[in-house]
């Protein structure tokens, strides 16, 4: 009876809250008519219009004001131009009837701490572990504050700094000030009554930290979407009802290939290439940019109705890892070393308003950040939209030679073939072409780490390779021979597949055995230690420079990040710095670098990005794919779609190129096409140039129609006009409308044929 009475009181109080909120809304804007409709108690809105007295003004500038509640650790950002308020925690969270227990406390927390005690992972929140136990303290600083969270239950202290800048709030988790680094807990145990007592030591390690998990969250009565950088970009609509699906959680810059348990957990995920996320709520929004230690970050998103009544997107830090060992019984093994780089984990939150608050405005803000803070500059190549041509030298297969099975190289595109292919394309009107040449070196070296230039005699030898390079230079065709300095399965040139390989936490080599990798090498392979990648790349460059070729294509350092878990080895957070040094060196000494599927850290050093993400899939939570990636780099870097002839629908890929401002890309082989079957290149099942030649020329010319009218222009807006119809607008006013439907699209005097695109000025 008491429980029933309390329930009635709760409902009455909540109803009074909703009534008062509506009354305030009506009195504030009397000219609007409020439509009467039933409002459920759990329909919450975080779009508050006032700041309670518990918040103190700490600092302000011409654009923003920053308020703090020192007792609870909460804060508010006020946008002066509009009065919009961004709260660290939902202000109506007490009315949430979905969240309970620990989830309820997360709504009041700025940090969520995950830590291992022995082999078990424990979760605690800053609200329960610090605030309610007197563990929170604050110090005012110039333009901000520093909070120190002492987690009484876990035993760790974590400092968190907020600094108000001109148009953003900078949030820093001070990783180097976390104390202690590790806790060793001793317990006296007696296995059985007659046994002697034993002292057992248990490690306690911080594994993960969620940062501001509900900053700017949208309530179940708000309208808007969460932006996640999944592939090219994805939108998760508020309250989309997909409560049967798991929440969104993906590692920035791809999977943890050196940690099997995490690799199994996240699988072959569609990688996050940019360390950003955002919210568009009602008529305002924000974009968050992770500016330091991004390689150890995760992007998380949750919709209302599953765990709480709020829609939220946030980042978390993978501070250490736990892993399953294969020795004896499977168990979780806590590690003592962190995987973060020196320095803080830093996030910038940029409030956006009005027409600039949607994902187009987010893209513009991030582009500005890259240009001003990361020295990303527009290069001459960005004004081009060439035909990207990938050629493959040869495939090695086991064949019977006089009754003995041997590895035999079957040429696919010889050095002379490459000349003929490019000449034919140019004669057909392809006057702007970029050639990437794979598998061009001596065949026996291809599965080892190569630190000097070699040539394959079956492809034509050294003299013919030089003729190819000379021909392409004379024709004005950019040439990018491609090489991999990371992946190998053969010990050679001083790089052992065991001793030179990056290690797992168990100290075994981090062998890669995924289906994709096996399809290339036929068996497991190793990852070279990042420090040795740098060494091999440097040695190779000395040899390569003698060729006089001013371009080079490298894989996969622009798209892959991993750790070497050897004690004192390169941490995941540090690997990015190693990769940047390699890219910068090649860019400086050669003049031009091409990469594939580039992560954000690579962008300031590259001229061409092959296979920029356009995937129309991802998490089940995503409601709409958007070309955020392309909107950020268009007019700065030249990029292509994945090879058209290797996609399931070439026409749809052409339309994707038109929608995203991308160049066309084809992969070709000239001879021995039948030898691709059942080989590690079986994925090139549809690369016969004789089959695809006309399609490549025609698609290049179609996209060139867009290039001629938008060269060097930024993409300033992208809109969904109807289901399957999208408009991309350039800064000079030209827009491209793409129709993915089987019916003609007609609106506003514009007509676009089925499965086609139109250019309008």
C-alpha cells in the first residue's frame, strides 16, 4: 500500500512539473499556440532556458559564458547570441523513469570509471564514487576550473580541467596526474582450514573512463539527431525506437588488432576515421573534437528508451586493456602499462546555432579546425578530379613445375602493360589520371618487409620499370608505386616474424588471422613494431629517391593504429606520432604521398586518398549515412570512391561519387585473369580491363562535368530532399542532385532521371 501511495505521489509531482514547464513556455512566448496533447511523464526535454542559483559564473568572453556547480561538478555553457544553454548533465533527470540504479547515477556524473580488481571489471560513477562521498574538490583557474575526483571506492584520483576559449570549451582529463598508476591490494587467504595462510596480491587498474556521458543530451521530447563519424558519417535520430539494438560503441581509428579480446568484441567494424561527434537538438547543436590522445578514444551513442530517457553521444578513454590469455584456462589478465600517449585526453566542444548547427555546420567547423590547428592546406591536386587507376603487377600461386609444386608468379600487369593501359585511356579522353601500382617489386619480397627497391624480371625488370616511370612523367600522369611497411609473414632483411613483430599483452606475436588477411597472404601474418616500421620506411626511401619519382603510395599506416605490447614498447596512443613522422618525411622528400582510407592524423601530409569511405551501412542504430568525411576535405585533398568495378553496383557507386564530390576509381589487370581464382587476389574477380574499359572512360567523363563547375570549391551544404534524393551544394552556388530511386525526381522546376544525377546552377 505504501509503495502504491508513493507511486501516486511521484506521478502527481511529475505532472505538476510538466504543467509548470508548459505554463512557463506559454508565458514566455504568448504569440504561439500550444497544441493540447497527452504528455507522458517520461517525455523529457533538456532544452532548459534558465540557469539555477547553484551555478556560479566562472568566466566569460564575447561569445560564451561558463557556469559551474562546485558541489556537484556540473557546468553550463551559455551561448550569448541566442541564450542557448548546454548542460553537462540533464537538469530534469530526476523525472527519468527508465534509468535506475547505477544508470540513474550516470545521469548525474561527469566521469564513469571502469577498473579491474583482479580479473573482474567494476564500474563506478563520479556521482556515487566521489560526490556523495565527499571526494570532489575544485580550484578556480584562469578562464576555467580544475576538478579533482577522488574515487573513494576504487582508490584512484582523476583530475578534470575545463577551460573556456573564444568559441569552445576545452575539456581535459589530466592523464599524467591520475594517481596512483596501479593499486596492489594484499589479502591473507587460507585455502582450507589446515592449510597455511598465504598472501595474495591483486592488481587494481583503470581500464576505461567515460567523459561527460550526458553533455548536451536530448530528452525524449526533443527533436534532433546524434552525429557519429561512422565510415563517412552517420546520423542517429532522437527517439528512433531502436531499443532492441545495442548502443553504439566503436574505437577511433579502427580495431585493437594487438588485443584479441577487444578485436573479438568489436569485430571488423567500419572504422571511425575522424575523432569527432556531435548533437543537433531543436535549432542548435555542437560538435566535439578530440584533439589529443584521440587514438585511444571511443565514440559512444545511446538512444532514449533503452537505458535512460535521453539521447546522447560521448567519448571514452581506453586507458589500459584487459586481455584473455591462451595459457591454461581462459581468463582476463589486467595489464600494468597504459596505452595512452603522454599528455591529456582533450576534447573541444564547439556550440553551434541556427542554420550552422546541423551536420553541414559541424563539417565546416571541423574543417576550420584542421586548417587552423593541424596545418591542413589546400593543395593543387584538390582542384582536380582525376581517374584513379589501380594496377596489379602479378599474382603468385602454387603450380606444378615438372611435377613439383612451386610458387609461380603469373603477370597481371607488366611494366609494359601499364604503359599501354594508361596510353589507351589518355587517347580516349582521360586527360587527368593518377596511377597506383601494386605488387610491382620482386615477387619473393612481397610478403616480407622491404627496405630497398627491387624489380620483378617477369614484369619487365629494372629497365622497363624506369621506362614506365619516364613515360608517365612525360605524359603528365602522376605515378604512385605502392608498398606496405606494416604487414608481413616472411622473415627477411633483418625483420623476423617473431622478434620484430608487435606483441600481444601475453608477449606472443600479434598474429593476424582474420578472413580478410588470410585472403591476401593465405595464412596468418605479423605486424611490424612501429619503431621498426619507421626504420624500414626510412631505408626504403633512400633507395626509392634515386628513381626520381615524385610520388609514393603507402599502406596501411594512414588507416591502421596498433600497439606493441612489449614492455616499454610503442603504445597505441604513441603510434600515431610515428606514422605522422613517416608521412611527413615522404611528403617532404618526394613531394607527394597517396594513401588509402586516411585517418584524420594523415590528412595534413597527403595529396590523394584512394577509397575514401562511402559505406551505406554501419551500426543498426544509424538512420542516415552522410558524406561528412568528404565535406571536411573537399577542396583540400583529392579523393576517390572505392574501385567501381569491385563494388556490387557500379551505377550506384557513380552516384555516390557525384553526391560526395569524389573522383572515380577503377582497378585493372591485363593478363592471366583466370589465375586470380582461388588466389590471395581473388577479390579482384572483376578487374579485366577489356570488360571495364568503356565504363571507366564514360564514368570519368560524367564526373568531370561536375569537376569543371566546382573545381576548388568547398562543399557548404548537404541535404536530403526526399527518400533516396540528396543535394550537395558548393560555395559557388552550384548544386548536384542525386536520385537513387527507380523513378524520376521532379521538384522546384528541377528534374533528375532515375538512378542518375543532375547539375544545377
